[in-house]
């Protein structure tokens, strides 16, 4: 079977999904790098990069959601409270470094 150019072209939804997955992978890599950072300056730089990637990921997510490509299910309040607590702890740990 021979593929045509159309068969090899990503549509908008697939392109955004690919970008979102790439940003999520970058976040995971930066998180691992943060664990391994051995100096304060390295950890600070990695933290800044991690936060920038998180902003990019959210921007792509927002674009997908506004186009109806990504419809997350509502979270229960206790799940939100737990995630907020975890985020605050991680943020404070990053500031301490």
C-alpha cells in the first residue's frame, strides 16, 4: 500500500496532541534533572525551565480545550485540595533551592 501526502500529514488536533505530549515529556525530564541537580545554580536554572515548559503545556492544553479537542472530566474537591497541597509543597521546595 502506497501512502499519499495526506496520509502523512497531521491534522490540527493531532499536531496539538503531539505538541502536548512533547511538553509533558519535557516536564518529566526536567523534573528528573531537578532531582539530580547538584548545585543551587543548576537547580535554579532547571526549575525556571520546568516552570516555562509547564506554561507552554498549559497554553497548548488551553488551545486544545478551546477547540473542543480536550475535554477533561471535573475533579472532586478533595482531589483538587490534594493537588493544590502537593503543588504548594513542591513550589516551596523549589524556592528553598
